[in-house]
C-alpha cells in the first residue's frame, strides 16, 4: 500500500477495515497463501501468533536488484536470535514474496518453536511505540529516495537492508569539551567517530536528535570518502519524520583527516531546548553504519541481532546467530574429518571473521594451490552474508575449493588475518599468483601475507571500471584504448601507444588512467604473460564455485545445506572427470611421438589444449635467425601473416627452450611456436621439465616430483599426511561396501601394518 494524500492514521484505518473482512484469520499459515499486501501478511501472522502463544517481530526484507522495490519480507518469532537474554534462537517464521500479479505469497514457513508457548499470554500485536503518538505496526512503504542514493546506502558497511548500530554512551569528558562549539565548514576531525560524537553533542545542546545518513565510496578502491550525519527528522520514511534538511557532511582528506565540507543548520521543526543537559545520556556509535528504518516491533528500537558491533570499535558484517550455527557445524565436521580446520578471529573478546577448510581442500591446496582466486563477489550486491571463497584450478581445469570464510569487515586488518590463517591451514606454502579485487586493503594484506606472490586484479572489476569511465569518452577512444591494452606485444610498444592515447584525447590529468597505468603490472595482459595463472584466461573470470546455490542473499537456515550440496556437486564433477581420464583415450590427430607421449601423461582437459597447439603448429613456418655455440633463435610466423610472429630461443646443451609468447609460463603447456621448433629439431619427446606434474593424470596420487621445492620438513610431512588420509578414505569407502570387501581390506591393512612395523 502506498500512502499518498491521507495521514498515516487515516490510511491505516481505511485499509484495516477492508482487509479484515477479506482475510481468514482462523487458518494456519501455509506455503502458497496469498495476501494483497505485506501488511496483511503481518496482521495474519500476528493473529496466528496470538492464538498460538508467541510474539512477532518484523525480520529482514529483500529488495529487487533492478528497481530497488521490496520483493520479500520475513516475520519472525520475537525469540529469534540470541542477542538478548530473553531470546532462544527460535527458528519460527514466515516469508512472503511478491509475485507477478502483485500479490504477496508465503514461500517459506517454519512452524516449530524451540521454547514454550504462552496460550493465555498478552496480546502479541507488534508495535513500535512513538513518543506522544499512537502505536503503529504498519510496514507501509513511503516514497523512497532515488535509486542511485539507495544503492550507495546499500553498499554501506551494513550487510543487509537492516543497518545495526552498536551504541556506546558518550563519555562525560567528551561531551563537556564539545557541546558548546558550533560546527563550521572546514572543521577537522581525526576520525568519523570523532565527528559523529561532536555533532551528537551539538545536537543534544540545540535540542534535536542525530541519525547516521549516507556514505560514499571511492570508485577506485572502495574506501569510504565521505559521511553524512542528519537530523533524526530527516526524510519521510517514518511518521515522526518531517523531511528536515539539517545535516553535516565530512570528507576524507589525503592525509587521513576528515573535514566538514557541507553543513546545513536550519531545521523545519521546533527544537527541544529541554534536551540541554541530557547530552551525557546520548549514544554515540563506535561503528558507523547506515541508519535504516527497520520496522522493528515489540519495542526493539535497534536490530542488534542483524549487525553485531564489537566493543573494540571495528565493524562486523556477520550477524551474531551465524557464529553459533557455524561453530556447531565446524565441530561436527571435525569429528568426521580429522583434516578439518577452522579458525575464528577475535577482537577484544568479540568473534569477527571465520575461516574453514576440510581435509580435501587442504590436500587439494598442496597440489593446486599455486594459483589462488580470492572470490569476494558478494560485494557486487546488497548482501546478507559476506561469504568469500578461496578457489584454485585442478588438473582437469575445474575450479577446486581451497577454503571458505565469512568476512567481518573489509579492512586491511581483517584481510591480513584471513590470508595468514589460510596460509597456516595450508602449511605455509605461498601461491605463485593471487587473483583478487582491486582494493587497497586487499593489496596491502596480500603484500604482508604473501610477499613473493604476484597480485592480479579480478577481470569483472576492471571491465566494470572501463565501461564506467569510457562511456563518457566515445567509441573512437574505446577502440584506441583496447588496441593499446590488448594488442601491444612489447612493453615499449605499450608505453608508446599509451602516451599517444593520452596526448590524442588530452587525458594526461585523468585520475582513472593515471591509476591504471601505475598498476599496469596487475591487469595489462602483456605484463601478466610471464606469470603462472593455470591458464585462467585474461579476458574471462573464473565461475563462482557454488554458482547459484550460494550467494550474498542466502539466508542462515539454508546456508549449510546449500554449501554441502554445492561442494558435493563440484566434487562429483571431479570424480567423473577422474573416471573419464582413467578409462577413455582421446583420438590421436597426428603421427607425432610427442602427441602419444602427452596423451599418456596429461588429463583429458589438458591434452585437448596441447593437441590444439600441436595441430596449429603446422600452420607456422620457422627460420633460424641466430646461432652461437649451443644457443639458437628461431623466428616462427604464421603462414600468410607476417604480423603474427614470435621468437623461440633454444639451448641445445640442456634443452632449455622458451618463446616470446610465454604461453608455457602462463598456462604450463607448450605453445605451437615451440612445437614447430621441436619439429625442425626433430625432437620426438617433450623434455620432462615441460610436463607439469599438476596437469598429469596422477597429480593427486602420492607422487612428489618436486620434493626439493618444499621449504620445510613440516610442509612435506603435512603433504604426506593429507595424501595418506585421502588415499585411506577412498580405501575405507571401498572396503565398507560389503562384508567380503571389508574382510579383504582388513587383511590388507594387517599385512601393511606388519611391513610398516606397527608391532615390534
């Protein structure tokens, strides 16, 4: 229902009279039950709660990604969550979702409670008590702010449309020194908290309340650049608000300080001078989050259960009920899987980020942890859960899970803890390459945790910034830019073309282009060619490991079941590919001995890559252009195309060979140019150093060809432990299928034990 010209009380009275005649309040909720409005669903559930013996609170809402309108609502038992001593984590709730015809339909319903019900209890009608007014429980939508601002607010530190502020009372000495000073443009503060406390004290003295308004983030690194503190009567989203325009805005400066850059002191309502002297009782936030109307009920003025804020002053995007659920799950998994690892970041006694990895992920990391994709795609949307994954690429070129986490906040401190914890769980072996978002906090954390690792930007972020900035520069600039970035063959060529581009379009002072040039080693294909990335294409992003099963909107009760289904689905795909590689052989397309050699060694997926390069090499010509001692250079160019050419250098004494295209360095498979030189030199086999163990059929077997590369005996011991555990788990699964196989397996184990001298 949309309030237009009537007052709130009048509109509600009109709607209540008609709706009560249409809704059957005597029935129980069921999936598929329809309502004309979300208000009607709340009234119905409240009536049901009165009869059943519990109270109702208004829970989460979800908005459409296209137009920002509310698409679903959740009404919960008042004992949902654990944030107050009176709450028991009750799971009872209904969720209504709007359908194509505009009706609101119950699509989720959990009936059971985990506490005793009070059949003869007090009326359970949900209310938000307002001073000097009547109690209202409508969740009526009022005309909202423009979508652009809504998105900026939604991307605040709060993880969902319900922002939570963990309040701490201002210290008396803070207020006494600030309450008599008026704000002014140009005023400086050390932090946003200091500015908020100052404005709060000023407001208390003048006689109005303060709310935390919008924030704005940098398009380059996502850091907060400005914050807005408003009069509590700003906007019209609540009956007590009158659209007051008074506010104070602070902006971050280059050296970290915050300055008041905009200020409006005039109010459109009477101020309460009696508030003077009460300043010491006003709350101030140590965690600045968006103050969003939550439609809370039963007198809860703030939803502390949706957004716990630790006392230490750091933010936390993880709702507190997630900790109990996940820690219980971790403990049960650890009882089943001795290799299961989990860790909790603690700050001033408060739980923060969570990390976990099962034994399979830890063993996979020993083989496929050379390239790490840190997936933070939850940041693209308004999210309920800040779920991140560590993903690698296995020997079938499939994504493989190397760890998961819930990220409390997007700070350097939080990212550093997370990367160092991942490193500890994986025995300290650092990846060669990390692919992650272009974020200053992530970049600094990677430099601390992985000092020898190459940092490559996520492609989706680069593309998004390109589209955003090039939209204003025209098609001709776009063509020249893409030619410079994606077609340059040498560093000198790239630098020359880039300077021509800046001069031609007079963009020498463009901030975006300046920054991208400074960070060119992390995103320009030419600079990435020599870095091993397991063949992840430069013009594509690795698919999300869990796909649509898990996303930023996954609710608490569905998270673990979906997580396990998604993990099992991926591992079943890997098992199928293992089976296919072991039981099927691809057709040979040539009579080259190297093709037979690689078919025998590589997995099906990697052999297809090699076979394609081998077939393409017949379209190239090779000419020796240099020879000195055992060192030779060959110019290899495509037939009929003088522009497509590369130089292959070969040392005959040790068969070291490399190509200017650097495909082997990037993907770990020899390119067509090198294979053409092999034909000229009549080499019948690929030298062993150019067959990477990670791409072979036995990559996961207990074979360690590069033992010397392990930096410590503890790393090697952990690798052997994980390898034996994985082999033993498969052995046990097969032996437990029948009594006969069990007896056979048991006898084999006893014989093995005698050989290993278990009993001396």
